[in-house]
């Protein structure tokens, strides 16, 4: 059933499972656990639709690179899937095989642990069963870039697709406008005793359950862990510990432009770094999409005003002379967009701000920071791509200077793929959750979503996070069966 906690105070605890957050991760877990016969509460902070009231709780400050944390996430039923783009690429075995070259360990589990959940995760986001992640074009021949492999989900909007199932599945209570505001840890028992939820009028209630799962997105999961006084007092969470650290996004760097030789066609090509490239350059992975523009594309703010001038300039070959008016590309030019792996970095982190939101939860400050290793990755991908374009006699690449001159400020945008803030590791020295997604130092607190990613590769995060959610549901189901038998 679906109820509105703002008007219906009908929680029916204690529950077997209390899941916080109804985005792709929370909805997937809730349906799977309820279908296995357990009593499940799914507490969603937002309502059925977007509202300023709920979205305002995502406001946070930024002291690092701008990553638009307040705008890109969506805080209502279905979460950020309400505007995700649906691009899906699975992790590769190599993502799990080696540690990144930055003094932090990689994944403590092998790819096989999630590979078996790929068909089901594909079905959840409406990818055709049995469809292969096919290469869209040929690779680049020089051994550094294969063709990328990906599929596009419609994209699945989780609130629309799963509303009926959330309503009808026996044992499942979904409460909207039901905000997690505190996690109560019982130090003697070594487990979370209750979660405190609140409506928007500060009506608070304790919810008891045997297991709790944080599924509020990578930033909110870390924020709630840091905000819990009882977790801090018990030493499970420390303000300077691993919670919130190693925040990663995929780097969206415009590498530059290219001109194709004639006869090359104008279809967009998508390339992906090979494992050999990663090993040779000790660099991260990356996707490069090479698109030929049909129209003039401007990057300046005054785009509309300059349109006529730019077309004229392209026609008469004086484009470079008016670059000062607006940065632009002419029809037939190609642009190189990217989605590049960021390595885990202790300095890239979420911390708590001194200000609290209207429900008494400390606001977050984001400090998105890159390391020298990330600049190295960007430089290697750009330079090798340029070389291989030339070697394959495809055309000419003109890289932006900041790509190869790492002393220049980097121009970068986020992809809004939030990862790493509650990373998985073998020990608490290097992460927040163990290989079963359980928070170190607790017996019954788990985390779902891409915050658990130890490394992010250059695969889009949603389908893999669903694979992890399915794995977590199976693990908890088995554990519950064993303890209740
Ligand atoms: C513009 C855009 C495009 C994207 N495109 C892609 C793409 O093409 N491919 C891809 O793989 N990924 C893409 N993503 C990323 C994708 O949206 C996320 O990976 C995915 O939504 C994460 O799912 P989640 O369930 O972990 O978190 P979310 O979707 O963020 O859901 C979290 C839920 O928790 C709720 N919540 C928050 N705080 C509380 C609280 N205190 N109490 C209770 N509930 C709370 C929220 O309301 C929300 O419903 C894109 C993201 C953006 C912004």
C-alpha cells in the first residue's frame, strides 16, 4: 500500500526491513524483499510529484568544483530516475581486478558477485532480455580504444513503472513525505534500534525494524550517517573518518574538436579505453564520444546573438578571428565529449555544515576535488585519441590546451553520477561498508546505491547499482531465513 505520512500516521512497525529512500535502489530492494514474504517499510522523503518543499532539503554548499548537488538530484518518489537519461553500460571484470594507482584498495569482491544479476537489472530498466551490449562502431585500431558498448533504457521512470507494484505487493508499506531524520544506534547491542522519521510539520516517530537500509542516494546516505549522534558517540562514525570521503563523479571534459577526412560519414562514434591502455598508462578508463555537428554549436552565453556572425564566419573562413566573441564550432566540425573515471580521493568529500535544515538534519558541504592522477588520465586519453585518429588517417584532432598542459585550469562539468561516499572495502580503514554492504561496526545497517562503489570505472552507475541492490536483497533474505528458522 502507498500512504501519505503527512496526513496518515499509520506506520505498522516493527518491520523486518526499513528502507529509506524510494529511488531505483530503494524500490528494487523493497519489492524484492516484500515478494520474499517479509514486512517492509519503504520511507520516502518526497511526495508523488516534485515540490520545492522537499527539493529544498537537497540544498548544500560547495567548497570544491561545482557539481550542482542541489539541482541534479530529485527528491520525490522515483528519485533521480525521474530525469535520468537511461544510458546503461555494465562494469567489466577488469573494474574489479586491480587497485587504482592512488594508494587506496579497489573492490574487495570480484565481478562475478554481481554479474549474475545483470539480466534481472536489465529487465528492471526495460532493456531487452538477451540483448548484447553491442559495439556501436568500430574501435580505433591502435589498441587503446575499443568501440564503446551500451544500451539505452527508454529511460525507465521508476515511480511510474512500479507504482502499481508498490501499491499491491503484500507486506510492503510505502510512506510518502516520510523523512529519515535520525538513526538511533544501540551501542550495547551493536545495532541500529530505530530510525526516526518526520513529516514536514516536525511530527516525529521512531520506526523499529530488524534491518535498516539507507537508499537515499550517495550524498544523503553519507549525510545521515554523519548526522547521527548515537553512531558518532559509539565511534561507528567519526567526523574525520571514511564516511563522506572518496566522493567521485565521472568527469565530463570537453577534449577539443576534430575534423574528419572525407568519406568518414557523420555518425557519432563512441570509444572506450582498453584494459591495455589502462595498464600501460596507469590511467583511469574513459568513454569518448566523437560527434560531428550538423549546426553551429556555441558554448558562449551570448549564443543566440552571435548566431548570424558565426555562420558568416564559417562561410568565409574567418572563424578563428571572431573566436573572441563566442567560442563556437562550425557545421562539419566534430566535438569530443567524454565520461571519464575519477579515482577515489580522500580529499574529495562530503562533510557536515554547521547549519541545519528545517527538520534538524545538518546540511552538507560538498568538496568535489580531483587529483593529479585524474589530470593524468584526462591527458593520456586526449593525447592517445589524437594520435590514433591521425594514425588511422581518419582526420585531425585539436585538443584544448588544458588537456595536455596540466598547469592550466581544467574546464570540467559533472555527470551527476555520485559515487564513493560510503565505499566498500575489506576493512574500515579504507571504507564504510563491508562486502555485504553492511556498515562496519553495526549488525543491521546496510547501504544501497552507487555510494558503495569502491571505484567507478566509466560505466553509467544505475544498472550496476541495481545489480548490487538485488544482491543485497538476496543476502538479507538468506540471512533472515537463517535467523528465523
Ligand atoms: C540529469 C541526470 C542524468 C542521468 N543519466 C544517467 C544515465 O543515463 N545512466 C545512469 O546510469 N545514470 C544516470 N544518472 C544517475 C542516476 O539518476 C542515479 O544513478 C540513480 O537515480 C541513483 O539511484 P538511487 O536510488 O541510489 O538514488 P536516487 O535516485 O537519488 O533516490 C534517492 C531517493 O531517496 C529519497 N530521499 C532523500 N532523502 C531522504 C530522506 N531523508 N528520507 C527519506 N527519503 C529520502 C529521495 O527523495 C529519492 O527518492 C543521471 C543523473 C542525472 C542527474
